[in-house]
């Protein structure tokens, strides 16, 4: 067989960790090659190098005989490598189609995104996976299993020659796993090479042709599957044989430590009742999406519930807050350890010590020596592998991270432990250790609720099993009654829809139309603006009605023309600010760019029409340059956007005041026409405004750049892994913002007839106000221009109406602030 991939002497180091140590790994065409090892063995690191996400410190990589010199995701994709990451690389607020083709959008002959063709191809791939949800549904509306299927569809869309699957079945149930295996075999028949990473050895023996074992960053051995057996592979992975821990039969007390009565949460949980005894392991089984995690979070007071009660040692919860629950001796080891269980950028010590700080306080100060001793004891007790207690947990393996989550709750002295998927994504050795700790806790009289999607785990550890189906308790089984068949029968008993349709809207399984109307496409695109989730349009309508009925002058052509002229400044700045915020940044420098271009243009033109064009080009070029400088400082010098743009704002404002402290210059008649001239019934400036808006809408909704902008703001890592140039996206956003700020400076000069160093201050906050009022979210990835347009009109009409009815300008400012707070607050509540 032909060798399609050869990794030679690959070495990769991270702070305090040698992740890969001169690893050699080779794959043949059309084989299914399993890669196994403990957490931290280097499997995912090696795969990320093959996929171009990491660059090795040493070693060489050959793909289909060609040496790889530059490592980035785009080059790997072009070389025929596709990857399904263990941590899903999907953006929740983009739809299924947009996620599948992120970074590889299909364009029509006009170089605009061809939505119809993209959805047609997405639907074809999803059909191969038996997915019955619509490709236009936002990913956040899908359950974990559906998201995993989208991730698989995304990888298949590359038509890869080498497909890397990193724990692809972690969120799938049995029927979906078998469907995936069928697809894997069909890919193999087509000559595609599959690299399959899994902690589930039964899967390896079912589908693999060969298996390679890694341990501590080194390759141990490669075997054909016929040569291997489970005991042998475990020994190669962990360096020893795993022994079953045999515990004497424990005594379960009659004392009830936790009781849940008639607990309901609309659309999620319905009339849940359970009792947990001292020393008991209560298993909670059910399908993914059945409400198991939601129940755990409700008990821990992480999520609110609508009705019912929770009693701890016979006493009802009062404040229903996590702090109260923790003080009552309950701990939650969450399903998502990285997002809910750990602060990844903090050290091992900081994470373990966090929930129990009060126990080590003296006069408000932490006893650091005591804390270090306790943390060190926890590390030794749970066999946590870490270079030191000062190591950031982000660099540790999944198994060690899970042990840290457990350690931090053990130090609180909790009596009730809720384990939600305690062994998901960890290796066989770490799994055995976690099982041992759970049993030991129960032996010591601690009470355990254990949620797991692995039936063997539930059956072997649980004293009693509660089965959740469709958000309700479907039944209870004793240890003697429980087996896989009885649990699954109850798990499926109250499922009204198929698993793939149970969490989506009623329209998600509609067939895809081959051709959409322009209106349908427009509606689909502007859903991203969140206009249905805030009240900006209601405010706009209300203000318009107030103006119409409160003043006879409001609807006159003169006043409406004035509103159009007043909207130009906030609209131009708002468009630029929207792009920057969507990218995950912020731009406070716009006000000073307005000021510097305003005074320079007026001072240099001095009323001379012959200088209009060169000075205009110079001013706009200055705005572009300042935007590019902002981007350079943020991206290359790693200075946060808020600091960078505040700094340039102060510098430019100072430069403008050095140039002049009083109004300066004279604007030539050619530029004055922009502010005061009309073309037909509308001001000339309105045509400029509409032209810029049209370009903005095309850029954001019809060009690939718009998708890349949303992706960058939504999750930079996912965007990078999709082959998107993060730096390019941000540079364009900041340079456009700088350009539009310079254009605004020229427009204001045309309105005033001269330059004024006081023209800019305050405009940075007005631009932020319009963007936030329109529903764009600070932090990036959500929002859009339609909301910004509405936000601009609200603030402009507000000022105009209040002037019409004679309300003081200071009250206008107060009202403006209240409207922004109310709108954004309501938006976040609905979000």
C-alpha cells in the first residue's frame, strides 16, 4: 500500500511540558489507523501538527510524498487533510451551512457568496449522516449529538484524502456511532485514510486496521489489529495492568441527605422527584438532551427552576444560590470541565484552592503556607501529574484536569458529590482512578449522584439507577433489576421525537428548497442582527409617533431632511465601529481621527477647490493609516484594543490641539456641497450614506469577509482552525473604521465651513451607543448593520423630537442613556 503520511522525529514543547518527543508516525492509503494513549500522551498535539494548527519544534512532515515547510490549517486542508477536533470547532451563532463551509465559502460569478449552492451541498452531506435538521438552523439550537454530526459533516465537506477523527463518538449514542462507522468504512473503500483517536478500545478493535500507542509524548509501538488484544494495549498505554478495585459491600444509611420534590423547569424538566441516601451512589441515566445535566445544575442552583423544592438534610434551600448550596456541603463536578469546572489560565493551586478559601482565612488574609500544603496533599492523593502547583491547568491533560476539579471540591469537605459525565474524554487509566475515588467517597459515607452516558459505568458503580426521559423520571431500577436493556427501554419511553429532532424547532427537518427568493435570503441573513431580541425598533416607532403627534413641524420636508443630514455622522462612525466590535475589538480612536482630519483638511484647503481632491485623498489615507497602526499595535505588540485605541485617541487629540486650539481654515465650495447640496429630493450626503451602507451590507452579508468577521469575533481559535487569517480580518476592520472616521471629519468640516479641534470628543461614545443599542454584542461575533442603522435613527430622532418639543439638552442625554441601558438589558435577558 502507498504511504500517504509520514511524520518523522516530531517534537513539540509547551511551557513546562514536553508534549511530543521525537515521534515517528506513518499512515497508508485507505487504512483506518487508530491512535491511542493516556490523556497527555500527545495524541491531540500530534494531530494538530498534522492539521497545521501547531508548528513542531523539531522534525519533518511529508504528505503524499511532499515535505510540508509551512504549518497552517489552510495549507493542510489544501494538502487533503481534514480533521474532527475533540473540542468542537463550531460557532454557535452561525447556522449549520455557514459552519460547514467556514473559510471556504462558495462564490458565484460576481464573487458573492452563493447561499443556494452552499446549502445544497450542505444538505447532501447531512443526508449521508441521516441528519434531519435544516442546514439553516443556528448551531446553538442543536443538541450535543447533532453538533458532533455537524462537525463530522464539516470534515467530510473537504473531500479529504486523510481524515483525522479525534474522539468523534464522545457525544453520540449507539445508533449514531454505527452510522458513523458505516461512513468510515465507505470512506476507506474510496481510498481515504482515517486516523482514529479514541479512548474506547472496543471501537478500536471494531474498525481499525492498525493501532499506534503513544505514552508520555513518545511512540511506544505500532501493531496490526490482529496482533493486538485489549490487555496488551492497556499495558502499552499505562505501563502496567489495570486491576479492578474490590470494595467490601458498603452500608447505605436510611438517612436522606438530599431530596428533590416536584421540580420543574419549563421546557426542560417536569415534576422530578428523587431521594439520595448517605453513602449511596445514585446513577442517573438517559439519552443526551433528556434533562440530566439540567437537573444537576438545578440542584446546584446554577440554573433557576420554576417550581418544586430542594431539601438538604431536611432543610429547604432559601436563597437558591450556588454559594448556599456549597455551604450546605454539595459539590458539582460539571459535564464541561473546561468551561464550567476550571479557570484554564489559572494555576493548579489557584483552581484547587478557590472554593475553600474561607477555610484558610485569618483576619481577611489567606494562609498561603497552609494552602500550599493542602494543594500538594491533593495532588499526591489523586495522583495529579503536573510539573508544579504553579502550572496553568490549560496545559494539563483532560484526565488531570478532571482530577483537579474533583480535588477542589474534596477540599471543601462536601458531603454530596454530583458527577456529570465524570470520565468523558479521559483515558482508561484515569477512568479507573476516577471510579476508585467515587467508590472510596461512598465508602466514607459521602453521597454520590453520577450522571453518565456510558451504561457500563452506570451499571457497575450505581447502587440505584434513576432513568430520565424527555425531562421526566421514566423509572427507577435497583442494582439487581438494572441491565442495559431495562435502562434503554426506560430512556426511550418518553421520547416523543427522534433524538435529532428533539431540541430543534418544528421547521428544522423541512427539505431544503433548491432556489430561495431574494427576500428569503435577506431574512436569513439579517437574523444575525438580533433585531428580534431587543426593542430598538419599538423605540424608533415610539419616538416617530411622539414627534408626529407632538409637533406640527416633525413631518415637514425641511425637518426630515435635517434628520437625514444629522444621521450621517453617527451612521459612518457606527458602520466602522460595528465591524470592529464584531471582530472582537473596540475603537475609541474614531473621535480623534475625526478631529485630526477635520482640522488638517480645513487648514490645508483654505477654500481652494484645486486642493480639494489631493487633501481629501490625504485625509482619507491618514484615516486608513491610523486604523492600520491600531491593528499593528493590537496584533503584533499584543496590546489590548481598549488600551491601544484609547492611547491613539489621546495622542491624536493632543496633535490636533498642537496644530490649532481655535477653529481654522475655510472649506472650498466643492466640499460644502456635500453638506448643503441636494440631488433631487434628498441631500447629497444621504447618497454618500446610502452608498457606504450598501457596501457595508455587501461586505458583511454577501462576501466571505463577513463570515470571517463573525467567526473571528465568535471564537478566534475556531476561525484559525478553519483556515481564516485572523490578522487580515482585524486589519481590515480597523482600517475601514479609520477610513470612515476620516470621511466623517471631512463631512463635519463641510457642515461647519472650517475645522474645529473640539468637533470630535464624545463621538467615540456616540458610535458605541448606536452599535450597542442595535444589538451588536461587545466581545464580538453577534450583531449586524441593520441594528446599527436602527440605533442611529433612534438617537437622531430622539434628539430631533426633544428639540421639537422643547426638552432641555441635558434631559436628552439622560434619556439617551436610559434607552441604551434598557434596550441592552432586555436584549441580554432574552439572550
